C-alpha cells in the first residue's frame, strides 16, 4: 500500500506540514508510524481526506462539473476582448482564457480568491 510522509501529504493538500500535523493530532486524519518511527498516511486515507476537503463548501453542487480548484489570482492580462487569468492552486498554476467582460463582471483582480471549475471529456493522468 502506498504511504506518504507528512511533508509529501502536506504538499499534495496545499498546506504546511505543521497544519497537517495538527489535523493528525486532532484526529481529523489518520496516521501511523513506519519502521523508523516517522508518521505516515496511507494513500487511501489521504485520498478520502482530500475528497472531503474538496467538497464545495458554498453549496454550489448544481453543476455537472466535478473539478473545483480554489486558489488565488496571481496575474491577469487583458486586451480589448479577451483576458488570461492565472490562479495558484496549492503548488499548481491554473490558467484560464476568458472574455474581458467576464473578468470585469466577476470582479477578478490579483490577490482575489477564485475557483477554477473544470469539465473535460479528456483528462490525461500520469504517474
């Protein structure tokens, strides 16, 4: 079974190792000790915890899109018609191309929180 050390799991969840340790100590996430005495989290436990955390907290479940990535806007480049919006979602950069009008209507600016909603019929998974 795949296991993750605290630092690896924290990076995957987009939080600090200290935050992850507090969650473990509070009983929110199960962890066990490996043969060296280090705390590790099973892949199945980490996946379940990540699913729970990813549930849309604002009740926006009226969509067929299931991939919601909340992050902070790090850059916006606009021209007369289109805009490029960059989000930092944990360790990942997500880029969206949309109309300038949509950016203005959403009130997006660098430093604001936003959620990238992704629906795709073709997703490549690599290992």
